[in-house]
């Protein structure tokens, strides 16, 4: 089994800086209350708003932030800790023997001590800590891939629904044009009735057709309003949000790249592949973690600072003062008893120095523990861990196959949508011309009212098929771009300049 050495940009950055940059990029700032009813959003604006406010995105982002925090906490145990400590100790007792009384040592009845120090501890090597941090990192990378996948799915859903809303808006326009056409037929029927060219029943039929067109228009406007509110709620906005749908749906050209080339790009960039790879690497680490207790642990700690005991200094100074007083008293007594002898003056003990020199200490502790009997626990854990590796490897291979199938299907659907769009254009053009000719023929009494209304219904159906074909084509185009795993899901829906 071979793994590609290329990583998506997000994961390469994660490996370099410990996922901090990803967490910052994926966590928006909520310093102010977000706008609940944005106005005039286009397709890109709707997707950007959804990526910041859609509940599914926020849930994935929350899970990712939690895993990044867990990884950061476990990674911090690999580095030396540096702490500052200020400590004051006061102890007073009376008639207390203490734990050293059997050695004839009695604690001081009044004791105090002040300590100021900088401490550091470093686990120079601890196999379980390193493996736990690596597993947490792989879990965070897998969550980042899941977040990217959710962003891509959200971008696809929002763009499809946005252009679906645009199609419904075009349907409203078509129904308005159909209503105008039916009203023209009603005017023609009334004029032909006055000159005796058609029977009065044609006027009644024309009135029924006008009423039916008005009903279709009312329903089309309701469908558009419902789709607009549904899209607003989908992106996390209030139903009052408005969208700036295009008058003409874009028709970008078919990509010239071959399906194998597209598949190769997708296998490198798709988040599903990166997530499956991270899970597989975490499974390998899980197997290694079974033997982490067989590795030695090396712990280094040290500190430096200053330590002063005021009560000890006072007791020492009292002892010095007593000795100096005794020496002076003895000197004065000798001079009094032997005035003719020049006794040398006593050397007095200097007072206790208040400025204590600082201290430091350094310690290294190495421990190696070898379990003698584990009653098969280690072997069972290895079997379970290796079963997880086999499962993760199968999931990784399946992810590669699924990506290839997805890209090929998206390319195939796009080309089919392109061909259907071309056919829909021809059908709509011919239907429009047929409806125009039928209206002229009815106006001159060459065809019946049923013929002209049937022709108009055919033309209206062809126009609706054209609108649907355009919406399907642009959604298929965005789907193919998202299938390639772009670094920014919004860029997949950016059809400007195409």
C-alpha cells in the first residue's frame, strides 16, 4: 500500500505549527452580534454566510476546536514546564516531639521560611506521552478533514438551492409572459367574435385559459417565496433575508481536463482521503502505544531561587549577641581583677548576614519497568490494534475508490447536463417560434383555439425545461469543482470570468 507524500495545504500547515493556524482560520470571531437578515446576497455571499452561520458548520467547528485543545494540552506535556513560585511557611508548636523525637531532635517551637524560586520539569522521553500527543494530532487532522467536507457539502447545497431559487424566479417570469400571451388570445377571440369569425365559446375558453394562467402565476410566486425563505434558514439567517438572483443563469464551458487527470487532483486534495489517512496513521500509533510501558521514562527537573528563614536568623542573632555579651563581660571582669595587665580586646562575632546567596538544584530520574507476566493482555491488545489498522487501511482504500467514482460521476453528469442544455435550447427556440406562428394563425382564423392553446402550453413547457436544464448544468459544474477538493469551498461556486 502506497501513500501520497503530498498533503492538503491545511494539513501541511497543521503539521508545521501544531494546528494552531487551522484552529484560528476555522474559528470565526463573534465579537458582535451577526446580521440575522442580510440583504441582497448573491451565490458567493450566500455560501460565505452559510459557512459562518449554518448550524451544521458550527457543530463541526466546535468539535474541531475541542480536538485541537486536546492536542495542544497533550503536546504541552512534551515540553519543559516553567513555573514561578512564592512560598511562605509558618510553624509554631509547644511541647511537640515531632517525627524525629526518637533521634533526640525536637522541632523549633517558632519557625518561618520564605522561598522564591523558578521551577522547571521536563519529561525528556516518555513513550506514552509522545504517542498520545501524536494520536491527538491525527484525530484533530481527521476532524479538520470532516469540517472541510461539511463546508464543501454546505457550499454544494447552498449553491444548488440558490440557482434553484433563480430557476423559480425565471418560472415566475415565464408564467407572467404566459398570462400576457393568454390575454392577447382573449383579445383576439373577442375581436374574431365581433366579426363572426369564431363562435362565442372561444371567448369563454380564452377566459378560462387566462384564469388558469393567473392561478399558475400565483403558485409560482408562492413557490419562489417559499424557496427564498428555506434558503435563508438553511444558511443560518432569518426568513427576512433577501437574495440577488441572476436574471440569466451562467453557462461556464466544459472543463478540458480528462477524467483521469481530474481523479488524480481529487485524490490529493479531497478531505475524505486526508481523514482516512489520518485515521490509518492513528491506528498505527495505537498499535505502538500498546508497548509504550516497555519504554524508559527520563524526567529532568531543576530549580533556582532564594530561601530565607527569618526565625532562624533571629535565633542565630540572639545566640551571637549572647556570645558577644559574655565575651565583653569576661573581658571587663579580667581588667577589673588585674588592672596592671593589658588584656587584648575580644573578637566579636559579626551579625547574621541578611543577604543570603541563591540556590539551585538539578535532578535526573530514569525509570525502566519490564512487566514479567501480563497474562496475555499485551497480545490481545496487539490483535485488537492490528484489527483496527486493517479496518482503517480498508477505509483508506475505499475512500480513494469513492473519490474516483465521485469525480467520474460528476464529470459524466456535467457532460450529460451540457448536452441536455443544448437540446433544451433548440426545443425552446422552436417552441417560441411555433407559439408566435400559432397566434397569428388563430388571429386569421386558420386554426382553432384549442390548437393555439396547446401550442402555447408546449412552448411554456419547453421554456420551463430550458430553465431547469440551465440550473441543472450550473449545479453540475459546481459539483464537479467541489469534487476536486478545492482549498476554499467558496471558490468552487465563483463562476465569474468563465
